[in-house]
């Protein structure tokens, strides 16, 4: 936890089950969608969404819907036009996951846009009435994706002012003279987050004070965004996220429907709860946009890379500047003197995409790590040996050192556990009865992010402690880490620590994103525990104190006592007094301006900075291995085994760390073989879990996540890196590389289906 962790019981670093686990598995845990009992007086909302992708609404026929028993009101743009003030996208200095405002006019900008909000006494009545609403449209042509007439290609730098394409050396000339060259196009599809808990909102007014329950991973952005939309003081708005039933990268900022539910609650004078359908969640929120890449890689005879060109395009909406940037990671992964990147966005008539776990790395490393494997085949080299030759301690783009670079240690540990040595190099040469067997590997890398956070820490005279801040339990285990950390830092049992999260009434903490939760919150907790110890030590060592004359810096909180190094100490009740002691810690990452960071945090803005404090490049690393079986006659593809070895700084709870990594790896299997949102025209055609495929237990093979030691004293003061997103990255490439090894077929477009290899 802090410099003294080794001297305490040291629960951090040891495996511990999730403290909220029993509530979750017994059904006691309450989610935002659960707050709908009749005793609360809650009315229920349902959405009507557009069936055209672009055009105008010319009329509504509401008669049948209004006849449904229990219907209270049907709101359309005729009711809400002008009622919601514009706010910008979170990534553009605002608060929203889309700046588009449904129900603001008769215009339709994408398929599945909200065009009416029905409120009724029951969810069943609301859904029945929503189904009975008839909308008349005047449709206009819509561009649904790459190459559609009307799609507009723009340079990333024109959409995102800070973006710069990379140009180092002369990549074209180096490609020309390279001994070996790979040039290939890679494609990844649209993917949608499908957490179990849907994108729900409950809004209740008490006079002019609004309380919203929504499973968001940034309550602060929802609070400030709603206040701006509805002309309220942020202090009038309380947002509670409670537990979050999964997100995969969704639920990341203010939703488009939140203000509409709040307005409906205001006009009806009672709480309103919206639980949209799974189908609607494909268009009222965000998604991982499709991408395509051209990679050109040149190498000399020994395998040293001499040139890398990565050109990439991803889709975005007409109205938001959200674009995935990823070539800055692929450009910095391997030593190479000549590098050029070019990234473009293609604007189409769809809802705005958003982050989906490891937003750029999942598609961008699919491209690069497939190309590296292709180069290994072209050179007749082992793909791990090729990566070792091109390993680098220095970022080839910025020239800065990596704070640690255990990439090849991950490959070594993973290869050993996976049994890479039994791989027969020639594609198509391994067999198991009717199955062709392939072994493939790929790298996983991700820059470390860290953010400012404030946190209240309280220690009571009875040895109870409370940790509270407006961050969120997204299922990653942060509640458990905070309980363990407070137990270590304050010398009390884990069971005596209460952790409170997910509520804007608590001290501000930022978005649960970018794998920054552990780095940021554990830093704030260490600060808070240190402040408490300091207050107590000062009092005890001061004049008249029981430990007077001792150096306050040497006192520790252990086993419910404040103790000096030789063992003399005083009980907690005496040290903290009858009131207990409380502090609010304000952590700001090294290298960030304190005032700016805290102002942004308290204002609901996003403020992730990079680990390494600007001096070093700090990444988490991993090596992914896949064994794939492809049926020689049917082409059926089964993943038999996945092994991943990961280095992500200091690991605070190996159990939850491995759980996150394992989950990510299984999700990566989905990314390789299953997940794809199909677009026809400009609409999603498989928006449900029957037709949008995600890995189930039957798909999930033997999965092993290994932790590779990665002591890093430059990344941040505690040596933490975070690993929420590391597990999924590179799995798609490892599987595609294994499919090539099994069959000799190089599949460059995901997902890989049996028709690709049959
Ligand atoms: Mo990441 S998509 O911010 O969880």
C-alpha cells in the first residue's frame, strides 16, 4: 500500500475474494434497474426508436398507444424540443457519450434514434404502448459505413486537434530496399458491448433537486452534464451508480436518454424508470467502430524491422469527434528506424461509436501482430524469435526509455506454460485426428493511465474504517482492493472496513476507464492513510502525548494500535479519541498541474494522464498464446487452449487480477471468432444475444493467465499499472495466427468463420 506495507500484515499482494461477492451471488445486491418496486411510486418508461436511418418525422399516430391501459404520457419532440441544452462529447471537453439530442426536433440522424418516450404505470404497459406507436417518416439516403455514397473521410488531425500522424525517417525508401516486405489489409467489424445490466436510468425529483440512478462509470460527468442540459446547479443533481452490472467500455458518460427520463419525471411529478430493451441498447449507446488497416512492414535478412507503415480508418458519426486513435501504440511497439502512420475517420449516418475495452489496441494490434506473424513466415523465423530481435528498451518514436519492458519475459513465461516448443513450424503440419492443429501467439501492450482522485478516509476509535469516493465498482474488484488497502494502511481488520462508491455525494473521483482505477484510487488511498497516520503520530509524539519525544515518522498503525518501532504503543481508541479521525485526500498524478487536475475532476471532466510522468514510457505487457483446432472437412474452428502471460507492475490481488485477465482473454476469443454487428443499409441487423454471438461457457476453452513480475518504480509512486484491458488485447491476432498455422490460410478480416477456412 505504501512504504510501510511490508511492516504491516500486508494483505495487499495476497489473493482475496471480492468483498461484495456474497451480495452479488445471493441476489442481495441492488442495481439501478432494481429500483422499480410499486412502493416507490415509480412510473415506467419505454422507448420508440426510428426505423429509418436519416430523414424527418412527418407525423405520429398515437391513438392506439394511448388506449393501452395504464399509459400516462407519450413524449415526442413536440413536448421536448428545446428542453435539453446541448452538451459536448466527454472527449471534446463536455460530458456526454454523444452530443446528439434525440426528441429535440423532427430530424432523424441514424437508425434506432429515440423518437418517443412512453410512460405508463407498468413496464408491460409502457412496452405495449411503445409498440403501438406509429411514426410516419420522410426518409433520405443514409451512408452506413466505409465506401457508402455520402460517407465522408477526414484526417484525424482535422477532428482531434491534438492528433499528429507519425513520420520518422523515410519509411517508403526503406520499404523499397527491404530484404523482406509484407503489405496487407486487415479489417475488424463493428462490435457492441453487451453487459448483462442494460443501459437503464431512474430519475426522481424532490422539489428542484434531482436524483438519478444510472449504471454509469462516471457519475461526475452525468451530474455535471445533466445540470448543463437542464439548467440546474450541479449541486441540485445527485447521481448514484451503485453496483454496475458490467460495461465492457460502455456506460462511460452521460447518456442521451438520461435527460429525457428526468424531464418525464418532472412533468409527471413522480419517479420514472427506464429499462430499455437489449435491441435498443445497440443504438442508444456506443459501440466499437469497424476499422481497416494497411500495414507495410520491411525487414532486413536477419529479421530486423527497417520500415513500418500503418494506415488506418475507423468509422464515426456525423456529429461527434469521437475517434479511436491507435497507431501511436503500434508505431512504438518494436524497434524500427523508419515509421509512418496515417489515421483517418470516416463519418457516416450512424450513432456515435465509443470506447470498448482496449478501444484502439484490440483492432490495431490485430493488424500489426498479424503482419508480424506474416513476416516471420516470410523470413522462415519463429515468431517469438522475430519479436525478440525487434525488442526495444526505448520507444522508437519519442526516444524515451520504457520504464520497464518485460515483453519478452512475458513471451518466455507464456511459451513455457503453453508448450510452444512442441510447435512444428510448417503450417498445416500438426494434426489431431480429423482436426488440423495450430499454435499462434501475439503481443498485448497498453499504455498505463492514471488520474486525479479525491477520497475520504475515516478511522473510528473502535477500529472501524470507511473509505468513500465517487468512483465505481464495475466488477473489477476495486471495492476489495480499497478494503485491503485500508486494512493495511490503518492497521484494522478487512472486515471492519466499509467502502462507499458510486455516488456524487462522495468526494470526486474520475471515470472508471482506461484501466486507471487501481493506479488512481490506490494512490489516493495511500495518501489518505498516510494523512491519518501523520495526524495521530503528531498528536501522540507531541508534548504530553504518550509517545512524546519520538519521531512521528516512525510510528505505524498495526493491529488496532499506534506503535513505535520497538513495540511501545497506544490503543486506537486513545490515539484517535472518541470522535475518530477523518481526512480527505486529494491525489494528483506526478507531472499534472494540481489545480487544473482537481478543478477538472470536480467539474466532471475527463483527465487521464500517462504513467511514467512524462519521463518514461510506461506500458502493461502481455504475450497471448492460442491453440486452435480446425476441422479438416467442415472448417469448424475451436479454440482448445489460451495461455496469457502478463506483466502489469505490482499486483495487489492476484485472484481478481487473474479473473480480469481470464475474462478478457475469453472475450478476445469472441473478438476473433464470434462478435460482429452486421450492417445492412445503415442499420444493425443482429441486435440481440440470439444473433450477436459472444463466447459462452461451451466456447471457452482451458484459459490460463500467468502473472510475470514487473517491479517498476518509475510508472507511479506505488509501482501500479492496472490491467483491466490487457487481457483481451492480442487474443484475436494470436488466434488468427494459430488458424494460419493450422491451415496455411491467412485470414485478415474478423471474425474468422468456418467458411473462411473450409
Ligand atoms: Mo476503457 S473502454 O475506458 O474501460
